[in-house]
């Protein structure tokens, strides 16, 4: 079992599938799944490859994952070639090892092992795999879920293979995620010579009060599952960095709000616009709605995952909603129970990304155990 996971992980890591490219990863996966009786559907949308595979009838568990990876960064900082996976000191090194090609391999081998022992089971196992998770997500899971929903597919349970563990595999699972909203705002002034400020209107000066009010904005107090919603400014520019004698005609700022279930998108938009209007500013705002918050605070999937981890690890996982967003957010429209469980996240997106060899076996055993506890 472990040898199979390592073999498949290496095959996937060798393909430099920098988002949104797949470069053949899903071909390797679909070939293995087809061999064990899965029906395969492929959806190519622009540069994004998507795979939907399923086997069985009844209540459906979907393994959700992605084959794309982030760029490796400065190759000189890597101790090994990021796309030439090697095992050293009981760790498998390579870009995408922990996020999330090894988790995909663990899922697939878990399913193969499960079906070898339980060829007849009560339910349906499926995979939804995209190559557009690490970039914008426009042509990936979001669009495939829309296709599945339009043809009345029902997905009861979604198990996301993102790296959720902190120190040991299964010590933390995500049972929810915050929503994300971004706003790109242009503040308008009047351009002029910096020596004659009376003939111009500096948009930077005008926007300072609004920015201060943004930073002092208390959106909510959080709840038992989520920390308080948080606003961060990630970009300020006048495009005027190299000209020292001109007041700019406009400035651009970008802000992002990570929000919980205590506040709605509509309410956030209202509060931001209220600040802008109260400051009497001339502005244009463009909103980007990345995803709504979700929470699975009870149910059969959550209890099954907790039980399955305990049976392997002899401890229960900690539940968390921290961190960024994941493609699990797109399953909220399907009314699915959503749990994220994956490898240790210590080296994700870093140089020298790696995963402990023993963790691959343990994660695959946990996935297999989840299948057994759900369907047998």
C-alpha cells in the first residue's frame, strides 16, 4: 500500500503542473480509477482540466482535490529539483508533495484498497479533481459543481484533501472556512503641481480618513466556530512613485475581508460604502466575491471522520475553521457536509516542500477507514 502511494505521488510530482495547467496528472489518475470500475468524465475549460469520476449508487462521498501547484520560486533555494521527487531522511521532497499530490495519491490508493476488500458497498464514491485551485478558480470546481447541480446530481459528503494537519496527520481537521470578499477602490482627486496644492486636490490625503475608518471597523464578534471577521488592506498605489513634483489624480487601494457566519456579504458591502460616503469621497469600487463561509458542526460525516481518525491515531482531531479558503466552499450550494482532512501543512507553498513518508500511509489508512465507516 505504501509503495503504491509513493509510486503514484512521484509520478504526479514529476509533472510541473503549475496552475492552471495539469500536464497529464489527471490522465494518470483517471487511468487508475477506470481500472477499478469508475466512470470517467473530463471537462476542459480554457486552460483548466477537470475530472469527475464515480462508482456505485446511493449516498455520495466526493473526494475533492487539485493537481495544480504553485510555482517553485527561486530554484537556487531548493536543496533538490522541485519536480524530481526524491526521498531523503524519510521525507518525500517535491513541489506539490504536501499540497496536495500526495494526498490525492493517498485517496486513490485508499479507494483501491477499500474496493479490493469490499467490492459491494452501499453508496457512491466519487472524485472531483481540478487544475485550477491555486490560481483564480474560475474554470475549476466552481464550474463543475454548477454542471453537476444542473443535472440534479446529489453529493451528500465532501472530503477535501487540503493539508489541514499541524504536527501529526489527523490532529486538525477543518469543519468550516471563512468567506472572502475583496474590494478594489479608486479614489479620485485633482492632479496638479506639488508646489501649488491650492490648485489640486490630493486623493491620498482625502482617503486617509476612510482608510483609518476601515481599520477601526468592527464587523462582528465572531462565534463558537469562527473568529471575528477581519479587514486587511493589501495594496495602495498612486502609480506616481517616481515623480516627486506632482500630486496624483487618483489612488488605488485593495482590501480583503475574511468574514464568518455572523455577517452577510450584503451587510459588509453596506458598511464599506457607508464609510466612503460619510467621508464625502469621489470613488469607484469593484467587488470580488470569492466565497461564502461554511460550517459543518454536526452530522454523519463529521462524526465518521472523527471516529475514523481516533481508530488509527488513538486521539480525536481538533476542529478548526482557520486559514484561507478552499474549493470546499463551492459545495455549499449542494447542501453537502464538508470536511477537510489532509497532510501536515508545515511546508506548503515553501521551498523544499516535503511530506513524511509514514504520514502518507497513515493518511491513506484514515481515508480507507472513513470509507468503511460510511458505507459498510
